[in-house]
């Protein structure tokens, strides 16, 4: 069974228009709840969008295993189905939930298609901009709009460490690993966090950032963007230098414009 990436992209868009955008800046206290801590939120939009997308996937591709963020939150055992599935779709219904709940228009809907443990397609949909970043393995990364316009995406040219601009989120690493990284970040030109991996991946794939670094590797957060970044010409690896795979949920991640930049950042900034 094959999954048509354009059809899946439109499933995400339809759910966003039905369940997410109408709730933006219209959430009351009863529509938002805390998961593990104050910065880890879930809203009614997350839950209802995931339900809608999952139901539509079941209609279109009944054999696909759906690994959604909110479903795994309710049943952590579902995560173990991903590595061994013949065909799976990871799903983040609202990436950047804290931004969404705060009324900031920086959130995304993301999905990845995983076949026998390998990510073969990734989608990041921006409900506010109404466009997607899409990639299929071997086919490049593309910005696509609903009218069919497609623009090829490319990472930025490599620059020296002192000129790099990027995003690092080391706070989900074990505490002993955080301080050296935070101390080393003075070596880059600018480090930031947009609290939305989807938009951070969009920025590096479109040439606006030189690196990303993450401490926690839940598949719905990183499989779509990692593939898109690679297809835009970037380089992706874990903090120990190993290849990032769909089964990984720890070990940290570095995404850069090229392998040389990866080696420099891993040695001089993100050494653990």
C-alpha cells in the first residue's frame, strides 16, 4: 500500500481548518490542560484534530498504523508499534501547543510516513500561512501552496561557527549535559527558540537557519522535519554522531546545513 503525500497533506489541512483555526485565540480555561508540566500543554484543538486526522487515515489507508502524540499520551504502549510496522504515519496535530494556547500564530500540523522503520515522507503544514513543506525521500523538499505552486527548498550555504544562527533546545537533556552546551552557545552568532519544531525545521530547510539542536526525540516532533531538512540538502545526526532513526526517542539531535557544520557544532558546542 502506498500513501499519496498530497492526499495526506490535504487531510492535515482539512483538519486544521475544521478543528484548529476556529479555536485559535478562542480557547477558554476548560479547553486547555497541563500534561507533565506548565510548558507541556494539550488543548481541545490537539485532541479533536488528531481524532479527525486519524479517522480519515483509517478510511484512506486502513492498513496504516497511526502513532499520534495525543494517542500515545493516553496509551504510551502505542509508541512501540512504530519500529516494526510495515507502514505507519506519525502525527502531531498541533506542534507548538504552548504558542497556540498563548495566541501566538507560530504552530504547525506535522506528519511523517514510515515504511519498515524508514521515514519516506514528511509534511509540515502551517495553518496560518496555509501552505506545506513536503518531502519524499529522494525527491527534494518543496514549499507547496493550495493552488499547486511548488518552490524547491534549499538549506543555506555553510558559514563559520561564529556566524551561525540557529535554534538549540537542550533543556530536555539530562541536567549534567545542559550546562556545557549553554556555556558553549556564546560561540555562535545567535541562538534562539521558537517553541515550535515545525517552524524551526521550515526555517532551516528554506535557508534561514544554520543549525537546530534538540534533546528529546519523539517521532512526531522530528521525523517529518529531519527528512525535509535532508532533502533540502542538510545533514542530520544524533549527538553521538550516529544516524537518526524512527525508533529513537533519546540521544539528542543536531540538524545542520552540511556535514562539516555538523562536525564543528558537535565538537565545539554540543559535545557531551
